[in-house]
C-alpha cells in the first residue's frame, strides 16, 4: 500500500526516540515548560512593579494594606536589596531566555542560572527565618512558588527538551506593552522616577497631610505628561525591537516612521514634563493652597514679609470640618499643624469693645438686657489676628453667630492654647492691637503692644494673646 497524501498540524511534534510522550503530547509539554520557566520572572517583575509604584507614587501610602505588602516583600525588592534581589531577577531572566532561545545549547545549561538563583533564594530565606516569620511570611510563600516553578521547568526541560523558538511577529510583546500602558500607576511612577525627583519628594511630604491636599502633587498637569513619558518610553523600546534587522528581511517603512514619531514625542515630553513638574514643585513649596482648598469654611493667607528671604513659604490658615471648628495651618501646601478649636469660628459677628468706662454706651450693658437689639452686625468668615505663632480667633455657639468666646490656636497644631468665655456666657466684644491682623479684622487704635481688648458684660479687660491671661483696663 502506498501513501499518496498526508497533512501536518502545528501541534504535531516529531517523536523523540526513547521519549515516553507521543508527538502531540510532547509539543504541549514543551510549551508548558516555556510558560513555567517564565513564571519566576513574572513573579519577581510583579514585585518590582509594586515597589516602583510605591516609591514613585507616595500617595499610595493611603491604601490600607500598602505598608504591610511592602514590609512583607521588602527582601525581594531591587530598590531595597539590589544585590540579592538583583541576582534572583537575573537568574530568572536568564532561565526564561534560555528556554525560549537556547535550543542550540546543551540542556544542562538550564540548571546553571537556576542553581545560582536558588543559592541566593536560600540566603534570603535564612534571613527571613532569623528576622521572624511575621516580618517575611509573604516572602517565604513567594520564594516557595518561585522555587517550585523554576525547578519543575528545568526538570521537564531536561527530560522533554525545548520547544522550537517562536517567530517574532508584529504581535510579539504587544500585549505586555498594552498592559503597561493601561495600568496607569506604572508609567506615571516611572516618569516620576526619571524626570521628577523633586515632585516625588514633595508628594512624600504631602502624604503626611491628614486634613487636605494629600494628592496635590498628583492632581496636576505634570502627571499627564509624566504618564505619557513613561508609556512612550516602553513603546519606543518595543518599536525599536520590532525594527531591529532580522533574517527574514527589513521591516516596512511604517515601522520606522512610527519609531521616529515616537522618539520625537518622547523628547518633547522629556522637556515639557520636567518644566511643568518644576513649576508645580515651586508652587507646592512656596505658594498658597487657598485656591485648592475646596471644602473649607474660610482661609487666611500670610505671604512672606518684605524683609524675609525670597524662599520663605507662604503660610495659610484654613478652617474646615463639621461646624467649622477645625483650624489647620499650611506652610506652602504641607500641613504644619491642626487644632480642634472646640467652637465654630466661621462665620462670626464681633463688635468692637468700649475703650473706657466713659465711652460705654447702651450697647455695653449685659447681653440679657439687650436681646432685642439683634445680632452684632453681619457675620464675617474669620475674625481675629495673628501674634507670632499664635492665632486668636473669635468663636460662636449661637444661632445668630454673635461671638461668645475667644480661642488661642498654635500654628504648629495641637490642642487649643487657651479659651476665654464670659462668666455669664454672654457676648464677647473684642479688638486686636499689634500682631498681624487680617486686612478685614478690626484693630484697636492707640493700644500699644500685642494685646486683645475685651468687653465682657460690664467688665473691660486686657488679654495676653499668647498666654490667655486677663487683666482689668
């Protein structure tokens, strides 16, 4: 009988003499070896991606378990342990490359990078055991999976051999490039690492803000350019790989045109991203965040004085929170301190005090005798003055917003320094002399020094704005 026709499929592989697997099963097994040899590299690459994103985007520290992940996987990070983690990554990459492109080499060469990387992995496991399982349990689990996958791939490769190399096509690596671009934190973090070190540093400082502006370094036009730069950088590398000369001939001119356009766009982003990031850094360090504080009751902005150095940051006092009772101080955009005033300080209506007993009028009688007179004028967003590192603010717990107490707040945060309330909890009338009042605040003319002049019912007092102590006047 004569065979006059036949066919072959891509899944068919020529049987190997002495192999326990038929041709079709042998081909599938060799492809499985390729995937298993890639898994250790993929695991370590994922760990490096996690640390690159965490270092490039300090804003991610707000995630609830981010610190735990970084602590558990720190031994596998090239950024923290460049020698041991770098050797593990190099061994994994070498094994993946040999399995894919090392068909002409003896199979025993596959065991060389696996053995070297295993020695390093044992050192890492020993360090984790010394430090305690609680500090590196996840590292141990990852290394066990890494070890099992690597040596399983090596053992099967020694028995079944390697699959023939896959031809390089237009789709080679395209899925990885698309995944890199779609996963937004990666390109943005890479752009920050390469072009915006100062912006990354400011983002780390702003990550400590507890009231507002935690993401002020992220929500900026520089982030768009940095993301595009990180995406284009990987895209250019992929296009360069596609345009590399091959045995099957030159690529189409469209590939070279795409590479040229991507390079031009990359150079343009390299320049503009740095410029925009530097401007944003200057604003974050020295500017006022008043325009970016969207959920505040009131703000006071204290720009540097004419005698202060040019690099002195602007100080901003902002009132926010439920009832407008939280006072926060910002140096530039960085939160310097926050205080719970214990009373609503915005809006407040405050009347000026009588300067002497002779000037006392009918409005200076106790509050209970003049309730029909109504509130003390139109409430203002903030009423008070600044005395060095202390801000004195008028507060009110009344429905008509008439001031019924004063509170001293430190610009460095912490609890309120002092509080003044009239004995009968009536209206407080005050004027602020000296210090640095807000342009809309009332001042007491002719009263020397830093002092707050008070009228509390029929009493006229002087108050020290730093200590809160009172004396008759």
